C-alpha cells in the first residue's frame, strides 16, 4: 500500500537554542533521521519555519509563516500539500519513528478508521496515521484543533 508522510519541523526550539530539526544525533540531524525512517513513502512533505529554510532532495518543503498560531497550522499545511487520498503519516521531527512503524500502522488501519496511532500505557503517541477520511476531517477542523 502506498502512503505519504508529513514531518512537522516548524518548531523554533527555543529551549534547545535553535530548530530541533537541525539537532545532531550521532552525526545526523533529527530531520535526516526522520527522512531515512520514512523510506518507502510516496511523498514526504516537511513543514518548516522560515528560519529553517530548505531540507533535503528527497522531500518537499512547505514554509509555515504562522508558527505562532500553533502546531495544527503545520499539520494543515502539510496535508494541503498532499493532493491525493493516500494514507498520511504525521510525524513530529523530534519523535523518532521506530523501524517498521509505518508498515505496522498501515497493516492495522482497518476499513472505516479515520486514524490510528500507537499507544503505550493507555496514552496515544506518534506517529499518527490518517486515512483518507481522517485527512478530510483534519482539513475541516478549526485552527485550534489537535490530532487527539
């Protein structure tokens, strides 16, 4: 099954001293690690702030000029950049995707589900997989929405 991904990388990382996407972890940036973890996606859209600018050649970059309005503006921009009905994996740049997670989420997405996310101790986590119905609902939600 083909799928797309949106990496949320527009956070300013004030407490980190700069954008989290550029933090080095073992010789690679968090953004590079996420792009590698999402190998197999048909398309990868990275939503960044104006400070971050370009990313890698394997991705499409969308600049969020309204970062201060909250993270949902990045989710919306990423989804709007994808104009097809493939399932979409929504991934914060600072939440590493475990190996095999995209395949497991795609297998678990039963017909009729709008979204699916891993859970631990009763709490939902990342990444979140939106089906076509979930994508439509997310695009129709208000700017103060979340994926919870």
